[in-house]
C-alpha cells in the first residue's frame, strides 16, 4: 500500500535510535475540537501532524465506510510514517497510530503487529465528547453516539497501553491551547 506521508531518513530505525523528541498525541472524541486546537498550536510554533484518517481518505487509499479494515491499515501505516518522520523537538499528532490500532481492534481488522506501548509521549491530550460543537462532514459520517463510543474506548484502552490522559477543558481555542502547552510543560501554568 502506498503511504500518504513520506518517511524521511531511509530505513526505519528502532525506538532506541530515534532522536530525542517529544511526540505528543492529541486524541479523543470525533468533533471534539482537536483539529482546531492543532491549528492553534501550529500558530504558536509547535510542529503538528494532521490527522492520518482524513489524509488517507483524501488520497483515495480507503474509506471507513467502504473498506473499514483497509482504512484502519492505511491509517496505521500513515501514522507510523508520520512518527518516523518527526524530528522537531516537540511534535503534536492529531490522532496517531494509537487511534488506528484501537479502531482496528474495535472492528476486528487484521493490522500490522505494532506494540502501542512507548510509541509516543506518555502524556496524551484528550478531547472529550463536546456535543455543542460536534458536526458531521464529508469525511466524518458517523453520528454523536459513534463518537461517544469511540472516545469511551480510547479512554479505557490508552491507559492500559501506558498512556496518561489529560482531558482538555471545554473553553475557547486560545485558552485550550494555553492549557495544553502548560500540561506539556511548554509554558507557565495556565488555569482553564
């Protein structure tokens, strides 16, 4: 399967030989404001990586409604390529291989054997379900109930893989960005 994001630096390296960078996952409920927060963080100079699922759909590789298993596999491959290519001191990923692996497990898809533990920073930014801003679009066809089930699954699964969830407050985008950066130790503490 062709990749959506190029892998830099030739052959993949094992985790012990990666440069020391922070790879922070931004995950949670669909429609919870993740992409908006990602844009705000990028505006503050933080390296960001766009959601693999939307890029997989845009590239025509697979869709979750026509080929759920193929979509999950393409998302895992894309997210792992993104991870390998991250070289900035701090990079925030809008969704990640963790999301794709969890999605694949939920639907029973055959996925590459990837140990999710230790792939990313232990600290994960988690967007809770936010019904007031949830909306469907061409790439997000599922409803609020499906978004809730997905968020609940991630909230249960990620801690079993060794990740600590920091639930984002439902505040303005600027306040959310301040809060996220403070949780990551990148700014002075800011209360939501």
